C-alpha cells in the first residue's frame, strides 16, 4: 500500500508540473500577443514549443512508468494465481484419492452384505412359502396363548 500511495504522489506531481508548465507558457504567449513586440512574440513562441515538448516528455515518461508498474503487478498476480492453481490441483488429487478409498470400502461392505443376503436367501429356501405362518395364524396363536 505504501508504494502504491508513493506512486500516486509521484504521478500527481509529474502531471501537475507538466500542466503548470503548459499554463505558464499559455499565459506568456497571451501576454506576448498583446505586447506587439516581434522579438518577444518569437521568443514566447519558441519557449512555448520547448515547454510543450518538455511537458509531453514528462507525460510520456509517466505513462511508461505506469505501464511498467502495471505490467509488473500483473506478472506478480499471475504468479500468485499459478501457485494457487498448483495447490488446488494437489488438493483435488488428494480429495479424489480419499473419495476413491471411501468408495472402495463401501464396495467391500456392499459385497459382504450381498454375501450375507445370499446366505440368508439360500437358508430360507429350505422352507416353502406354504409353511410360513400368515398374519392370521400369528393372531390366532396370540389369542390362544392369552
């Protein structure tokens, strides 16, 4: 944050100086126009050209500095994003591995349950459905027992 504020102050100072030079030269040319002296008018015109060139160099220099700072900042952000992406890839691989192990354990449990169900079904086939008591039979047995 400190360097950013410093950069803003520098930019504001350079642009203020450039604008100040342009305002001064505009005032000088305006005064020279009313003086009616040829040499003063020529000197003001030459000074205006030189100051305008200087101001444009100041603005151009500040623009290049800002572009360089911006590109450095973008490169830094891109590096950070690359690091974050690499970390996310590793985390994702770990998560996929963990979920795969959990699914394997669930599959093993389901296989055991399927084996137990098959054993119970095989044992249940010994008796026919006709031998199984019905709800009415169970109610009658309950009434007889009471």
